[in-house]
C-alpha cells in the first residue's frame, strides 16, 4: 500500500497520525484565502515535488497526478511485485478522481478570462484530465492492461477499488493497482465549495452535535491487488483482503442523501462478501461532518445492522485527513486495513458533543485497541452514488 | 402591502423556482413552496447577488421561510447601511 496525505508523506507517518488521533487540518497555506468564508483544509505539507520528479516530467503533472504516482510507486515497492513483460498486459490500473487537475485548469482559464491572454498552455488538457494519474502510472511501470479512471464524486475511489477487486477476483486480470488521488485546492473550486455551504468554518467533527460541515483534503492512496494464492506464493507482505464490494444509487436528489441507498450498498457489499451483518466489527464511515450525511449514515447503519449496530465501532477518519473527494475511499481503505492489521481502531477526532441522531459508538477522540476480523468502508457521493468495500484482516 | 425589499425577494423566489408570482406570499415556508435545501442555497445566492450582501453559513442554514429570509436580509442591509436605498439594481 502507498499513501500521501495531510497526515504524512508515506504509510508509516500517516498511520502514526491516524492511530494517535492527530488531525492534519489547519489554515490553508497554498492559496490566498482572504476572500474565502472558510479558512481550514487538510493539505499535504512539507512536500517538495522536485524530490520526486525530474523537471521535464513535472511539467506534465498536476499535483493530483503527482500524488497518484507517488502512492503507486510506494505501493508497488512495498508489494515487491515486478511488472515483468508477461504480467504487463494482465495488470490493471483503476483510479478514482473527482475533479482531476483543477489547479491546472484554473490557471489556464485565468490566463484567458482574467489576464487577457489569447493562449492557454498546451499542457492544460493532459494535466487536467481525470485519468492523468492512471495514465502516468501505466506509462511509468509499463502496465498495458485495462487502465481507466472512475469519477463518481466522493465515491470515486471506492468504485475504482471495487472494480479492480472484481477484475482480479474474476481472473480478468492477474493484478491491479487501484486507489484514488485528488488535489482540490484551487481558488475557483474552493469558491464553488464555499457556495455549497457544506464546508466547516472551523474543523471536521463527524457525528458531533456541533458539526458544521466537511473539511476539504488532498492526497492519494494506492493498493496492489492480486489473488491471495499468488501473493502467498511469492512471499508478499499481505496487509489484508478485500472480500466484497457493493454499490447502489439513491435515485433521489442530486445533493441530499437518502438512508435507503447507503443501506442498500452496505447490504450488497455484505452479500458479495458472503458475510452476515454481525460478523462486521468496524465501519470506516463516510462521516463527512455535514449535518445531513452523518445523521443519514447513522440511520442507514442501524437499518442494516439492527441490534448489532450497538456492538459496532464506527469512526470517521475524515476528521483527520479531511475529505479528499475522489481519493477519500482510498485513504480510508488504508486506514481500515491498517486498523485490522495493527489491531487499533483510529478514532473520530475533534468530537465534542453527542448527537442523539448519531447514536453509534463512534470511537471519539481516542484510538481503541480491538481485534477486528471483518470491516466495511463506506463512500457516499453527491449524485446519490454509494460504494462500500468489505475487508478481511 | 409588502415593502420594496420584500417584493423583490418574492420576485426572486418566483424566478428562481419558476413559480407563478402569485403563489409566493410573504408568509410562505420554503417547504410550502417546494424548496429543498439546494433550492434554498440557490435562492440565498440570488439574494446575495441582488442586494450585494453576504449571508453566513450559520444564518443561511437557519432560514426556512420567506419571512425569515426577509428579516435576515433587512438586518444585513441595515448593517451595511444601505437599507433605505433599496435594491442596488
């Protein structure tokens, strides 16, 4: 697994912050925020692109694609998998990204709309396209099998990882690199989020009575997937297993979630994994910290798990790494797998006050030692698109 | 008889939600008018643009009816010192 996030530039640092419940949320530093209603974000800090890429390659890479490549490099190195010629055409790359290279698009449009230039930089399109991350991973490692990107807003990474999982499980490919990447810190996009009135004026407090909204985050996480037998045979470091994937659509409202849609996706993931609800010990919640999501997600979990909902640990790690949109599910998949492997459930940070409408065991503020055999990771997107992954230790 | 500010707000609601103007009254709740949360955000955006005011998230999220919207708008206009001048357009 590979990850770069507001909590660290690699898996070890990110996991240390997660298990200690230390948020990576703070004043946005990469942009002038004097004209924004919100001030805080979860940015990747202490990151020097030139330490990772040669100048000519950097010209081609928006920040979101840089993150995708860095996470993929880490994941492949960690896995020990070599993309030999026989494997190249039988390996997939499936990534998620919601907004692609927004900063590149923004600067191109500023040139023509504001600066009266009659030209936009010719690399604007290849830097902006949402599949840039997947394509650069494919090119760098010579992966010539199915390579594509899924863009389903906040569910992008879970949809991507679910598709990759199904392709590996069915034997369509022998291995896959999958996850998500995002870098939404461009001024135009931040103003658009401001207009939606869902970004918190302070921090992200999922399931807390005084929650005020989400905090935007950035980063990427990638996993190498292969059949269990193949991983064991080559002596790979195995972090965990994806055992099920379920998806659904609310078919309701473009921004207001239902509880039935998320419940249906959780049930579908359990069915795909051939698990009973009471086998699940932990859910990494979508848990955005908006009034609407957290209440609806609580209801959906109660709907699916019944009395077992009271035995479940449910935490939102968005309280620490922020809401990284199309990368969110990937960051949270890493958190979920590490929680099971290290036997520590990362907390819901920034929690202050219980909310009767969010009456789950949300592991407030302090990580908790726990043996979890099976877990779910939820992603629910604007547009009513729900994607849930089931994991085994 | 509603004042000019109220009339303008009613016009904006009718235009934003594509409702017959006579259906929008000074006492309507957003629910009665069929405005969901996204419609309400859109409406407040139109009001901000029309009257050149800025509505905080806390205030915006507390508004669920026409009288509340008008009341909050008049407070904001009074604070910005332009309440006696009516809409800027």
